[in-house]
């Protein structure tokens, strides 16, 4: 068994456990994973002065900014989810429709001042997709990867079970495990508030923070969809949730909401 750990990456910690491979092989894969995570952070971290997203944020309200092919694909993906969630998934936290895309030049322009891109509700899911490709290319079929207990990729099963079991902690009661979710070749994302951290989930349509004592978990084969969906369902009106979920390739029994 191999355990890899990064204490500070993409705004949180990252852990991975790999089962069934030799030391040299897993260390080589771990090196690729570390390189990929650092590459993605350099591209998507808006707090990094040299990142691509920072350069977009600094300049796109003044003139169109040409972006890399990968950034363009990410932005198109985010635009799809913005439309699929009736505007609730919004990487600008203002009005994504005010981002002007020029497909011929692969450029973006902010038609609204004081706008910026923030991939906080997308990047970890995207990273897990990339890591999944690295792992499968190395023929690794048993592993558990975890970003700060909120974004998880589970391949295969625990060596002493038929799945990977994840305990769902009550963020308002220390030490309380509310539920247990079993994962096998799936990803899980969770989104919610804690007693000390409530002002971090914003409804872009109202501009207000969601401060409910609530936790949302979603299990999907697509880690990006799981992350987007949990963020969206935290702020969606009850009568809009079914329509939103219908845009995602996920069964409703794979979504859990905990009112705390």
C-alpha cells in the first residue's frame, strides 16, 4: 500500500492511497500526480499572481484575452453547467452571461466591470478527472483519492471490503458520523456550511450567502458533475432542484441532503 500526501494544494490538503502496485511504480505515478496538481493550480488558482486565471481577471475587463486551449475547454464546460443549473453555477459569482467569448480567437472579455473568474466550485472535480486518467493509464484499479474530505475519487474497493466506505461527518457536531456512503469506481463531492465557516457559498442570482445548517453530498462517475451539483443544490430553491438534477447523469438516490 502506498500513501501520498500534499498538505497544501488547490486550497486544501490532498491524500491518496494506492493498493496493489510495487513501490517504484507507485512512486512514479505519485510524481505524475504531484506534477499535474501543481500544473492545474498554476492555471486555476486566482490567488497565484502568475496563474492563467489571474491574468484573465486582471485584463479581461479592459480588452479580450486569448486563453489556452485547455482553459477554453474549461470555460465552455462551465458555461454548459451555468445554463444547465439556470444560472446557479456561476464561476464569476456575478453574471456569467456578461463574459463574451470569441471562438475564432479563443478569447474572453468581461463586459461587466469588477468581474473575475473563480474555479473554487469546479477545480477539484476537474483535477480528480485528470488524476483518474493518470491512474488508469498506469493500470491502477484500486485507490482512494481525497481533497480535504470534500472531493473524493474511489477506484475499486478497500482491500478488506467490496467498496470504499466514507463516513459523513456532522460539521456542527464534532465527532458525530451521520451516515456512511459506499463508493466503487465513483466520485463523491460534499458541500455545506460549518459553525465557523458559513460565508463561502453565494447565490449568484441574489448575491446573498447561503448560511443554512445543511450539507449536500452527491455520488457520480464524473467528479466534475458531483462537485457542480452539490454547490448548486446548496442554493437551489426546492421547486427547482428536480429540473436541475435532470440535466445531470446521476440517479436521485445518489444525492443526499442533510438538514442540520
